[in-house]
């Protein structure tokens, strides 16, 4: 029997995995796999291969992979809104876009305070239609995953796009490099990763937690978890509020109280992940060059 891909660090993790479940590599050949987004109506997953300037599509029914969009404007993070449309962060365009049902692209955000954004990185959509995204400088730091350019913003911020007015408002301005973000199942909390250690010696490598107030105002609840292997990047929550996050050695699972309770070991640095499948119990994982999947006995928080 092959070695299990699961590592139990706390008894609470025992019921969160099936010992015989396999980590399957579904595709390889990426340069930096990122931003998986699952579409239940089409039983497919779309993700970014950022430095290769393309988006790929995995068909869950027949296991095939095809190019969804190329060039992709160096897309990075993706999500699905409540109407089943693809929402993407484009490093190349320094913007957040939505792919409409007829294939047209609608620009959701490309400026704040009259100046270009840095390079939107990851995005989530709340049930009220508001769109939240992070804006670090990774896409303008070099020509590797975007186009090298100076920042026009006062820093790397977290933004909220109002569902009615379309106003792009900064909701957090004290991050070094904000990265992945996700809501708690009841949408009362927002979790945001800071990968500032890439740009600052002894910089942050943690996830912070915020309470969401009226009009999207955030109340800082402090650091939720510090990464023990590399950096947190993208992450998602399950239906019971646990955080499943990317790390250098795989996927780390955190209890809602902030305890690291277990890991899914992946042979590559993990950038992002999402729950998919008809029951939201297939965990899709973007490792550096590959797309992986493992079937779980837990369900992802409902986002579609």
C-alpha cells in the first residue's frame, strides 16, 4: 500500500481524511499553477498558469485538460461569482475582470484613487455581490508573471468593490504583500494572507483574521496562524470553518481556533487550492507545475 499523503498532528484531524485516499496528479507542465476555480454546472475546473500567460481547463467528467484562454493577461487568482461567472485577477492588465456568459470581459477594477492598481492577485465574491481582492506588487516586480512597472499606489492594499456603485474602496492598508483571502462560511470573518517575507527580511508569513462590519468595514482580530513551512498563499475554508491553506510542503489544515491539526503532503510547493465536485468534497490543489486532487470526507464552504 502506498504511503498515506496525510499527516495527523492533532486528533481532530483523524475524521477529516480517508487513510486510503490517494493524491492524484491530474496534469503537469505548468510553470506556476495558481487560482483554481470550480464550475459546478460544467463539472470543470479553470486555473492559471501564470508565467506561461494562459488559463487551463480540467474536465472532471473525462479527465481531459485543454487551454481555456491564451494569452490570459498573466491571470493569477480566480473565483466564481454567484451567477456562475469567472472573476479573475490579471497581473498583466493590473485589473480584476469578469468573463460574461457570451465570453466578453468586463473590467471590475483597474484603478484606485485615479491611479493604476499594482497587480491584483486573489479574489473572492461575497453573497451580497461585493468583490474583494488583494493587490500586492508581484506582477509588476519583474516581467516573469506580468510587466515590470513602478507602483502607483501608496502600498499593497486589500480592496472591496461595492456591488451597487462599483466603487473600489481600500479596506486594509497595513499589509506588506497581501495574498490569498477567503470568507468564513457565515461570511462574518475575512481571512487574508500576508506573504511580505518575499520582500522584507523577517517579513510576515501569516494569515490574519478580520470581523466584517457594515459596509465592508473590517475590524482586525489579529494573526490567525503563522506558516511553519514556507509561505501561505491561497486558501479556502470548509463548511465547519477550518482553513485549508497552501504551504511549501503541501496543504495545511487549521482548526477555527488557529491550531495546525494536519497536513496533506504534496511533492511540490503549493500555491492555491479550492473545493469542487458536486458535493464540494474534492480538494483541487495547484502545486508549482501540476494540478492535483484528493477526495475528502469534508465539504468546502458553500460559495456557489
